[in-house]
């Protein structure tokens, strides 16, 4: 089916959308029995987003602790969206709020599927290829499952798609707005924007057209968003980037080859259609020897956007645990663009053939996507729901216990500071410094001014020479732990001081830090 029938058959674009809906429903229900408890999220980080959403809805600015501006959110646009969700559903029940967040992610996933079909249609003029590309994205079960994570994955993926789609339609200002929003969803998008802008500029120069105006149309909205974000960060913490960047980054171009190897051969091999490496064959179609009547000049933009997002992320963040969603989610926003790229490349790969044989590579790509989805859908669903159960049985349980144990306004400290802060509603020191930037560098004034009544620590991460002066008042553990590959992370302790006076305690591990801990009842 070619472009001459596309306008007459717009209704058929609903097919990938319907497939995506069926996949999402299957992902939700097929493994739901693994978690007999309430719905939740597979990462504690999602609860951090809801902490910021609650603070934003109540105070009008990003605050991890009430009335204290914070820079812990690297996805402020997602926090803003969740703030709106919180306003509507937060007063109903926690379960209603969680399900509203999950539905929001699913809607963004389905929107991305629709945009993918339009993007491929715009580039190739082939309706059949665009339908196949939308279907392949729907069949990419890890990306679809990320809809339920409470994280910004599908938001970022869809905004990147919209930006590239606008560029292929020669709508640079519209592309700039979408890419600016994508930058507020994930900061790695800044690198994508710079590369795509350079490509557009070179294209205009090569065709003898002026490049200044098109480039300015892309850059100006992105610059406005970047300056606004940096300005807020400087105002809130005195640092230009979010505190999370300084706490998590492990940058170094020298390690990029090994990280790329991990991404391609340990992470993407679990993501249809890249399972078994088949999906990457579509990239061969971009070699100069394969020429096709299906292509516009912007055919390389999806590949450039997806690849640059991956490289930008890997330069900053080391994928320590490639089987855990915690690390996979950083790369997943690139999946829709990469699927669009390999689908386009597969069409070009078949272009030397005649008639329907042109679509043979597309059929192969689609067949392996169906096979990959069939093999991963049920395990993906069980893994998701089991991760949710793990988080509910540890972090969520501790947060609720703290709310029942300590009076409002009592300061605590935590190493996993999402659900603990959200459910306890107690002011919290994030000892990793992700949400309390004062902990990144030993801020003696802050530590002295905020003694805590209890410390929530993961023994797999931290230890203390002062352990004899501390008492474990609660131990929360979960069985069949799958959130990460480290079973030691299945347990967390709530510690209180055995001493009768406020005392200084030292901790080591992922970070070294000190805390003043109050006596029990102090």
C-alpha cells in the first residue's frame, strides 16, 4: 500500500493503536496475580516524582521538603504533569492516584505509537511500512511496560518523536517547542537537539538555502527552556544542574565503548525487535548502496535522534545492572526513534527488489517482533508486578510505619527517599544528596540544624562504625526480590539512637556522610 492510498485510508492507522492497547492490557493483567497487594510502581524513584508533584500542587514550586525549594527532579515536566494528576485524583485515594499515573503513561505510549506511524509515513510515503513500524513499537514490550512505571519514559519518547516528525515536515519552530519540552522531560535531549539542529543547518547549506532562520526556530525555544531550568537550579541550590546529576553521574568518554557494548548486547537484546540482533539489520539499509524512491531528505533524522540520546546517556550514567529496569529505563526513550529508523532502513534494504518483495525485510522485522513479544510479554508483566510488590513491602511499608510512629514535622533521614517521604509525610534528608543538595558536600550548618529522629538505611549500601550506638527498630524485607540483581537490597532498616543525648553518627558506603541523631523521644 503506497502513499496514493494513504489519505483515503487514514482510518487504518488505528490498527497499531488497537494493537498497542491490547499489548498494554495484556502486560497489566497477565502477571497481576504476582502482586496481591495494592498497585504501585517498580521503582522508588516514581514516588519521588509524586513527592515533587504533591509539593508543586500545594506550594507552586518544586519542593522535596515543604517550603524548601529542591532540584532533585531531572524530569520537571513529568513532575508538572503528575502535579495535575495529583490535584484531580490525590484526594480520592492512593490507589486512584497510582492508577491515574499509570493510565497517563499508557496514553503517552499509545500517542507515541500513533506518531511513529505518521513519522514513517512522512519519511517513506509507504502506508504499509508506517503501519508495520507502529505495530513493531507496540510489540516492544519493555517500552510498553514502562508506561506503568510512574517514570518519564513514554513522555520523553513521545516528545522526541514529535520533534523529529516536525523536522521531517519542515516545521522547525514546532520541532523546537517539542524538543524543548523533551529537554524538560529528560536532560539528555539537549544533545539530541544540538545534533538534529546541526543536521538541519547542513542540509540547508548544501541546498543553497539560508540556515540561520531554520536553526534559530529550533534553538530559541530550547534555549528558553534551558535557561529557565538552569535559572531555577541556581536559585534553589546554587548549582546549574539538578542535584541528581551530581549524585549519579559517572561521566567519562573513555568508558563509552564498554558502555555501548553493555547497552547493545545486554540491554537491547531484551527489547523487541532488537532481540537476537535482528532489528539492527535495518540500519544496513542506510548504506549508500541502497537507494529508494521511498525516501525524503530527512530519512536519517530518527536514527540520529535515537543514537545520540543513547550516547548522551551512556556518557553520563554507567549501566551497572543491565537487567534491571532501573538502568534500562534510561535508554528506553530512544526506542521509538530507533524502531522508526530500523523500519525505514528495512524498507530501503528491500528497495532493490521488485513489487511486494520490497517489503520482505519489513516482514522479517515484524515477524521477529511478534516472536519477541510473545516470548517476553508474560515474563515482563510478572517482573513488573513483582517489582511493585517489592517496593510496596519495603519502602512503602516503612513510610506508613513512620507516619504512624512519629508526629508531623519530625525530621528523618533515608537512603531510598521516595515512598518513605511520600507516605510518612515527614521532612526527610536524602543522604545520597539527590533531593537535599546540602548532603552532596558536607554542609555542617544544614546537618547541625536538622537533627533526625530516625534513619532509614539499606545495609547493602551503607555501614557505620557507630553501629553499637544504634538500634534497629524496624526491619522491612521482601522475598523474590527482582528490582535489581542484588538480593541484599531487599532489606532496609529503621535505626534510632541508643544514646540519651543528641549525637553525631558517621556512615560510609555509596557515600560518606554524617548525621546528628536525636535520642528516642527527643
